[in-house]
């Protein structure tokens, strides 16, 4: 069963995060908040509220394996903030998932929803497991049991899960069905990213990749890099990386390198993306594609290119390799692929970095559309979805660029100034209960 994630592409070979970085994702997320707090003069009391998650749940549960025995699994669901509406956030199945990683991803989702001005707060879920080592039956049982364990938190008006790394529309369908069975009637709006046949949205599968492609186009225009013929490198050829590659290839860019869990391929003249995708479907990997040279994922990040799209895991560009990154533009299709230390090095070189909360927001935007359609039981065409998505992405990019010029700061802090600012304003207006 193919697994797709909706906010970042599948992980690539030995890139489980660069452990030499001394800080984990949650500490990085907190540092980013602390930095923007000084820029926007965030009230100290509101700052304290936003610095930690509102609610955290850790669950340990057994699953009956096909061999007959049982195995214990650990899962998490973290809700960071509810000031602007119900929580929204993906669910990842990965052996390296941790509570701190889920906390960081929930916080980033809060800022992303605030930046896009959609009425959600941020949440995230995770189960420590390797889905590739589970049978379909085991995966379904794990999903249904995890759903039962977090049932106290999720719901269409409280917390709406979605696919992320290691999960896919089928897993969302199992979550919806399990939740609905507990209530005794169907509740399509409890999850997004599910199959169209049970209330999913047209255009959802490629939404994140389409959003990344739109941001590449807009960034190239601002940076005076012609998109026609621009050399693009994509680390991670999962759902997001593949869709991004297809869309920018259609727009005239030249994708020169891509990678998957087994490694990467490079052709300085450009890859035939349709042929690479076909080869991936037939063989399970891009690495044996005959019309390209093999590269490792570490080498891929350092290739000479105009646009680099890290679309795998966090902490891929660090203080140890940032000096050797040659890309003029880095588009964060993954969550947190550039560490703060690396960002400082890249910025000093003049590299334009578009932050994840802007670049990969297409997924949560169309998840919002899906939630709205489910609540209304009224569905839109793919063209309507894509046009609405593009409108929000372009408008938000222009707002971030204007804030970047106004504050004379980098694009990340400009995006945070908008996203955090909106969440802070909602928090202040609502006040502290009781």
C-alpha cells in the first residue's frame, strides 16, 4: 500500500535528521518564537502562553500482530493553540517520531494557519512505528486503536487530523470510520486528506506540491531569477516532492536532481520528470533511472542550482554543510529543513530562504477547504479548489514580502511576524479564562 504524506515528502536515504545539531525541533521552534517576539514587541504574558502547547496526550497501546502476539506502540497528539479555532494538524508514522518533534510541528502549524489567515490553531500527531514493516491488517488495527486512544481530543470542532509522513488517505479513512462508529453516524469532517469517495476534496492530493510550485514561481520573480530554464533540485521525491517537480517542470523550469529513500539522481541537462515518475512506479525507486548519474542525498543538497527544495525531514541543512550550499533560493517544502545556525550562514551569503510555514501551506489550505465542504455537504470542482488555493498563496506571499521589506528582516521572521501576530491578537482579544 502506497504511503503518502501531505505536508512534506517521504524521507530520503540516511537523512533521519542531522544529530550533530545540538538543538531539537521544539527548542528551535521556541527560539524562532522568541526571536520574532522581539521584532513585533509581543506582550510578555501572551509570549508565555504561545511558547508551550495547550494540551498534550501520550498513549501506549497494544496491537495484535499477524504472527499472533501483541506489540506495544507509543503515540502522541499535541494541541498547541485554539485561539483562532479548532486545531488542525497532520499525523505521522515514523520510527524516529518523538514528543518534542510533535510539539514543534504543532507550534509551526499554529503559525502557518495564522499566516494563511484560516480559522485553525495548530496540532500534530505521531506514532512511533515503521509503516513499511507492518502488514496492511496491522496498519489498520494500529490506526483504529490509536484513533480510539485519542478520541477524547479529536473532532470536527476540536481537532482535525490529516495525512503527513508515513500516512495516507486510506489511513484517514480508517480514522474517520473508527470515530464515526463510536458516535453511531458518519462524521466526514473529523479528518481531511481522505478519499474523495467519502468526503475528500478534489485537488487535495497535490495541494502541497502545487503550493510549493506557486511559491517557487513568485520567489523567482522577486529574486530576478527567470523561471524558464531555472535549475531546480528536489530532495525527497515523495508525494510533495514529486508533485512540485511535475508542476515546475510544466512551468518551464529544469529539474536537474531528485532523490528518494534510497538515494538520488542527477542530470545537469535536466530530468524527464514524467519518465522518472514512471520509473519510480515500476521499480519503487528513482535511483536506477538510467538517464542520470547517482548522487547521495548529502551530495544532492550541495549541487549547483538556482532553486533547492528540501522536501524530506527537518535539520537537513545545518551549520556543517550550509557553507557549501550553492543554491540561490531555498524553498522549505519540508518542515524545518534549515536549522537556525545554517540559516544565518545562508543569509550572510545572500541566499533567499522561503520558510516552511509559507512554502508548504498548500496542504493545510486545501484541508481547510475540505473541512468546509464536509460541514456544508457541498463540494467544489478541482479547478475551483486550485484557483482558491493559488489566490491565498499569492496573496500571502505578497504580504510576507511586503513585511520583509518593511521590517528589513528575513522572510522567515516576516512570515512569523504575520502569523504569530494574528494568533497573539486573537489570544489577547479572547482574554484569559476564568
